[in-house]
C-alpha cells in the first residue's frame, strides 16, 4: 500500500495541535497542585457543548463558538477549584484524595451535560472547506486548529517570560511556599491557572467535536493520550508537553498507517498512547523535561 508521508506528517501536526491545547491546562494544574485531575476530560466536553450551543444560535459562527468554549470551560474549571479542590487542599488532602475527588467531579459534570443535552450523538453541521497543497489535503478546521495551537504557545510563552504575573506564576509552580513568603498571591495565581487551562481545554473540545462528533464522553475519549502527553513531556513542564504533544501525534498517525498495512483494525489506535505511557514510565519516568515530581504529604 502506498503511503503519503507528507499527509501523515500533516495529520500528525493536526493531532499534535489538539493535544497541545488539551494537555497544557492539565500539566499546568498538575505542576501547581500535584495531582492528576481526571475532571480535565469534562472541561474538554463542556467546551464542545458550549460551542455547539453558540453554533446553533449564531448560524454556525465557529470563531464565536471557540470564544464561548473558552469562557464556559474556564468558568467550570474555576468553580471546580473553588468548590472542591481548594477546600480539600486546605483540609490537608493529599494526591490520592484529590485524584479521587477529581473523578467524582468529572462524573458529576458529565452527567449534568448528559442531562441537559442527552446522550445522543450530535454534529456541528459545519461544511468544511478543503484545501489541496500539492499532495497534502487539509480542511479549514485543521488549519484553524494548528493556527490556534501556535498562537496559544507563543502568547503563553511571552506571558510567562515577559510579564510580572507570568513570572509570579512560574515562581509559584517552582515553590508555592517560598512564593507566598515573597508576597505572591498564590490563590490568585491558582485561579488564573485554572482559568487558562480550563479555557484552552474547552477550545480543544470544540475543535475535536468539529472534526468528529459530539457526545457526553468526548473528553474521556482523548483523556489517555492527554495523560500520555503530560507524562512524556515531564509532569508539570509546559515546554515538554508541547514537544510530547507532537511526538504523540506522530506516533498515533504512524501507528494507524502500520495497523492498516498489517490488516489490523485502526480501532487499536488508543493502545498506542497506552503503550507510550507505559514505556515512558518504565524507561524515563521524569519524561522529556527530566523533572522530578515532589511527593505530596
């Protein structure tokens, strides 16, 4: 079977861009709070449904829908922090307790979404515009996703290294106790991290739903690759997560090609992320960035 390498590479960039948007918020909250937030999957889902509502109300205005996705998911993320994770942390909850709580928060959000919109599969109804660049075929959604990921990475990088608030965020992530002693408002920093991370996860959900379909378990479908990206990049490393996202995208797309050429079902695609996750944990638990994760408690 002939393989269009250029198309595979482009598809890998598209997939990697989705993972950049979806995984960045998770790695940021993990860096600050030191627990894996399984409810992050539902932030992806909330953004997708918020975008769907705006799409219906605005005659398929996708840019406006992306804004709605960011706002809705960021609000849900901040609410989950204020109502669940912050009170638990103040009561001395450790990583295990917060992780279990995140599963409960995620299940609650998912069933609220399902109660409002039902479990039936939906679509955005977008008529995708197709572009041919030589041997590479792309849709407008693909190009918008890549552009959004690049813009987000550049903006967040400049924010972290150029602004006083960004430097305070980096100081808080490195040593929350020292940052608090230095006069940094750690609670404010946490709110900003939840807002940014949750909002960008919602944007990722809108893009993913636009490329596939809309269901209440949308976020859970890509949760394993998101965690694999976070672990591969080095837990808590923003720049490591970016590199890992595109590595994961390449591995998945090459894996799909390999499965197809071997006559196997591409339904085994999720196993690729799982295999990478296990391999990283066995060979280099600190990930690409080589960061050591401090123990909780």
